[in-house]
């Protein structure tokens, strides 16, 4: 890339393609999370747009990226509502298909301390396939980054990763919900984002606190160019093949609902990532976005704008985890 084209690239918004899920979130707030077999009365209910794919698409758009999403919703009222919400979030929805059957739904219970329990009925999300990726091929020609998670069939995620590799476009995989055997998919990943629990599942072994750096390096041997481990209140850990190893501190906030904090992080990473050299700055911005998302209820309603993140960064110094 010439110096002139590199400057032009750095001065414009990232063009991001997100392949992923769209769910209607049905959220009940409770004083404490129920134990197995227990019924706990809630004190608040809300429905909001969700699904890791849709959340990350809206998060990236609110951080200034130009985002197009691939996915499926059902031919029901939830499908219509989700399309309207994602479009209102600044995302191009022309490649989101309406298919027969129900839209994906997530049942979420949120405790007063911000912890949550989530169960998902995938619905239309399980109809995302390779053909959808093939029909969206022009998007890959124009993309700066392709993003996917694991709430849609792996064959579709693999197709998107393969097409990104063919087009020499970086591929960001948020391995959530985590799977123990990602096999060939990991070899196609540019940037892998996992939390502490997902890190252990993908590796197939327990990872104790303080062992994340070694575990991230182990994952690098399976294919990714870089691994980002989100550590909640301890910030994030970055590891890259070129010797990069850096800890990004967290931000102290009063958590209201942590439901979409990880998606806010990934969306902000997608909007800011321009190669391994930008990873630390992008991760700091992403940690701030995730922290802000924790201070608001709901998934997509909690996702901050780029202005909000920049204002937060200017007035809230990070803390050591």
C-alpha cells in the first residue's frame, strides 16, 4: 500500500461487514438471580433488539463505521421490529433476509448487581448459510473488516472467513458462544476476541487467573494473527504473533446490566481496527465502550456513540485490573 493510499485509508470510516444473529431480547430484572428450579419475582420487564451479530453491527455503526449486516429474521412481528431497530442504529440491512418461521429470541434475567443469565432460541438465525455469503460477495470486495460470532451455523461463518481470506480482508471472530473444536476456522482468523470463559473452552482446558497470557499465546499457534482476551473488571489482554503482549486497563463504573458489554467491545474494536499496530488504541477505546454499556439496561439501547466514548475517555482515567 502506498503512503498516499494508507493516509486515505486512515482518514475514512472502516467499512465493516457483520455476519451474525438477530434476536429479540425479553429481559426481566430481579433482585437476585434464581437458583436451579427456583422462581424469583421480577420488578421490571423490557424488550429490546439483541443478538450478538446485530449488537456488534449497531455498536460498530455508533462508533463511526459504515456497517452492512448479513443475517436472517423470521416472518413475524419480532422480525419486522428488529429490522427497524438495526436500520435505526445506522446499519445497512439490505442483506438481512426475512424467512419463514420465528425470529430468534433471547430470554434474559438480570440481577440488581448487573449479572445475567441468558437462554436463546435461535429461530431464523439457524437458517443463515453459505449461499447468503455468496450472494453478498460484492460487500467483501469493498470491506475493510469482516466480523462474525458463533450464534449462526459454523458453515456460514467458515464461508465468510474463507471469502475474507481470498479477498485479503481481515477477519475478526468473536468466539461466542464458545466451541471446543474450531479447527480450520481458527487458521482463517486475523483477530480472535474471547472472554475468560471462552478462552478456556476454545483451548479445551481450564485457564486460571494470571495464566491468560500463556493461554493467548497457545491460541496464536492455532492460526490467529492476534488474540484479545477481555477480562471484565481487569480490562483486556492483547497478544500478537509479532511479539505484541500488552494489558489494557479497565474503567471503574457502576454496572447496571452487563448483557451487551462484550458486543460493545467488539463493535468498537471493529470500528477502530486498522491492523496490528492499531490494536492497543482500539482495545482501549473498546474497553471504554464496554464499560459505558454496563451502565445502561438492555442490549442495543446500552451501546454508546463514538462521542460518548470519547467524552468518557477524556474524563475517566483507566484503573489497573
